[in-house]
C-alpha cells in the first residue's frame, strides 16, 4: 500500500515448538479501522500484542509511517490500548482512572482536568466521572477504558476483544459508539474479535486469520460475498457446500430461491424444518439427499405456512455460486 500508515511485514512468532504467527503481512492506511478476525488460537491477539510492543516477533518488522518500531518499547509507541478485562483501578474514580496516564506523562493538573472532561464527553460519561468501577455497568466501565486510552491523543488505537464481556444489546450499542467515535477522531484503529458481526459492521477492512496465517484481507463486502477460501466461506456467516466431483460449490442461504411445488422453475426438494428469525424464515431443505439451508424473507411468506415434509422447488442462481477445489 503506497499510502501505508502502519506496515506489518512478514511477521512470524513462535512459542517453543508452537507457531503462533507465520509470515503475516498487510498494511493500514491512516484513519482506517481494521478488524483481526478468526477463531480462538489463530494468532490475532499475538499479532495485536506485537503491534503494541508487548511481544517481540521472531521474524519480520512493524513500521509506523515508514519508521521501524519493531523493538521500540510500548511506552514510546504512543498507542492507546483497550483490553477485554477493562483493567481499571478499582480504588479510583472514572475521572482518576483516565487522569492517571496523563499524570504519568507529565501533564499539569489544569491541562489534565480539561482533557479528562473532554474525553468523558466523547464517551458520554460526563455524569459518571466521580463513580468507581464497581458502581458502573460493564458498558460504562468499557467506555471509561476507552476514554483512558484516548486521553493522551494516541497515534493509534488497539482494541483486544473490547466487547466480548458485554451482553448482546449493550455490545450492539457500544460497537456503534466506538465506530462513530473512531470516525469523528479519524484515529487509525486495529481491533481483535472472534465475532463476525462485529467485524462486518465495524471495519473498513477485515483480516481473516486461521492457524497462524492470514487467509484473506478485504472489505466486509468482499469477505462475505467473495471469500478467498473454504475456511473463510465457512467461518463468515452461513454457507451451503455442494460437492461436485473435484470441486466444492458454495452459496449463501439468502441466495437460494424457494418456490411453490407447482412452479415450473427449479428442482424438487423437501422441507425438513422451518425457523422464524424475525425478518426471515430459515428453512432446512433436502434435495437428492443433499441438505441445504435457505433464508426466505418474511414478506414472501404471507399466506404461506410451510411445514415439515412439504414439497417445494428450489432454484440456485448461477451468479451467486462460489467454487473451490476439493483438497
């Protein structure tokens, strides 16, 4: 990337005989929000820790605006870090938790107080500055942790599974707030997550990792609609795999058309189950002993109440098929 702000160059890391990362390479543009996405143990947190300076790679380099920072200590990188565990001081108020890092950097009391007020406003916690962590909800504590990371005006923001400890409703609200704040500040951000929905809704680009390697990097649309491998196709969302000799064909459930049994189009199939999912119904179908999953918009189901063992016909549009070699 010619306008790279952060360069990850051929990073490898081993712990004894275990390879945590193998030849990871990609770049970020200034102001970009990138998610490192993958299953547990794939190496994404190790990579984030190397970017932060908390781990050293065995091979490769990390460059910030063309400057090699691979061996520079974390304190000298001026990166803001938010951990899954919040890591707040329990005996300090929200205000003092945020101010602590500023005082360590030598900021005077008046400037510190002004900056604390500013970041509390950014995370919508002006009214909770004098509360202790135990007096706040998980979402509020995570906002304090975010404010603390942003207070020193870092060059980059690093987020390690910041929302995984929160319930679904709070997680959805906070991810919108984090994304809006990141856009407002224009701060380059790298976030680790194993949650596909978080990655697809928050990121400008997604780095999909598996077993210490980079599987694919692309926009959320590219990752979802054109996965580069069987692993990515299977890991991101729901997918149907159909074996055709020496290749696999894959299609998303929303692209399968379910038709009335009397239709002249498509091929015969049998309904095995129907689940109501709010905006759509998810059908499990059997066609020539092949099990398929199809999502039918709720609006198309008016007046039709399909049941188990009902006959239907299904159509698989050619333009939505993805093909992969069988390994």
